[in-house]
């Protein structure tokens, strides 16, 4: 893994796609979906960008599930799209 902690591991695939694996017990906010649930992650360059995008998404009335929070792998926030899919920045 290119990043690893007790609850999280990130791998970069040959295509450049990043695959993050997170132990269910460590996920914030706790997932509501049963098996097969997932979220889409958007990697950004800096923690400041996470905060700026959070403000921008709030301004567009996005449903914020987790405000900007420092986690094992860095700063992150989670929103839900109109269908309830989790979007992590």
C-alpha cells in the first residue's frame, strides 16, 4: 500500500486508479448500507481544498453526512448525492 494505518490501506493500481480499503468499524460516518454498499472518493491536493469544496458543496445544498474531519488517511468530508450515494472528498 502507498498509505497504511490500522484501519485503512490505499493501493495505486497500474491504471493509476486508487483503491482504498477501510475496515467497517473505523468508517466515519458509520455506513448505513448492508453488504454491497460503497462510496465514491474524490482525491484533492490539499486539506485546504477539502475545506473549500465543503463550503462550495454546502452552498449548493448538498446533504453533508460528515463535515471536514481529520482521519487516518487525511482530511475528508462526506456528502450524499440526491440518491443517497456517499461522496467522499
